[in-house]
């Protein structure tokens, strides 16, 4: 067995590959650096160090890594509005629904205000009212007073959990994150509630009358990028 105490430090990545996101790269880099520093200070071999409880990472270690990342100006992508509400200094403000001014129209003159991946092919396109449901207060109001007829719920990536008590009462769902294989995708299929996942919005506001192309073929989770883009269902704003 090679004595890792005498090996060059910090140790090279044995299986180097590009990180998927800046967050992953930042955390991996910081953790590798911290491991190398702790190992150097301990004077132990790798085999002994990994068994030493005194070298375990602490909550404070991870909090410092996060603080260092945020100090660069980086902000996390939120998957729930509550994250931004509770820790606004850590998360990017949502920009998805703001109008770019570059929206196109369909052959009927309707403004295209978004598109997404269809979870399952419904018998027809569906029209209704866009209602943003992103906090507990809104869910409780709908739970107590009922979900308004024709509600097309626009929810966060983590909204499947938040809206679970009333999910079956929505006419349809538009989810701003996830994939057709996400938990929300599974739930809406079981409930028979039409759903688009990973929706990108451009100019949709709460209360807008919209039509969503739920009659399009279900998205293929394994399709190449070009095919996936071409098959996305559109969200159309009624004039």
C-alpha cells in the first residue's frame, strides 16, 4: 500500500471532469483544498486520517465555504420562493416572468409567453387563468376557500410538495423547474392533471388568461437537445 503521507499534496483528481455548475465546482475546489490543508497539518497518512474523528468537517467549515462563494457575488438559483423570502442575500431574484419584449405570436396572433416539457399528452389544449402559487399562505387560502375554477397553477420547482394538499384540484399545472421524471411529474400523471415541467416564462402575470398546449406529445426525457427544444409545448396568452 502506498503511504499517502509522502505523496504530493494537494492530491490530483484521479477522474477529472468538468463540473456541471459553478456551485459544484466552487464546493469541490474548496473541499479539496480544505482536505489537503487538514491532512498536511495532521502529518498522518490518508489511511489514518480518514479514520480520525478530529479531522471531520464541521458545520462551520461548510458555512465558511458558502460564505466565501457568496462573497464573490455569486447567488444561488432558488427552487422555492420561500428560500428567497427567508434568505434574500443568498438567492437570485426570479426573472422568468418578466417580459423580454421579444415574444413571438402563434398563427392565431396569440402572444407566446412560455414553453415547457409536457408530462403526458392530454386530449386537448387547456385554457384557464394563470395563478402563481408559491407560498403557504396562498395554499392555505385555496385549501380553506377552494381552488378557483379554471386555475392553471404556476408553481416553483419544489411546488409539488407545497401544493400537494390541493394538487388534484388544479385544472392544470405549469412548473418552473424539474423534469418530466420529477416527483411532480409522477404525481400529476397519477392525478390526471395536465402539467408542463421546466417552463421558461416570458411576460406571464398572475391572473392572465392563457391556453397551454397540453395536447402535444409527451416530452422524451432522453431526447437530444434539438429534438427536446422542438417538442416543447407553448404557453399562449389570450388577447
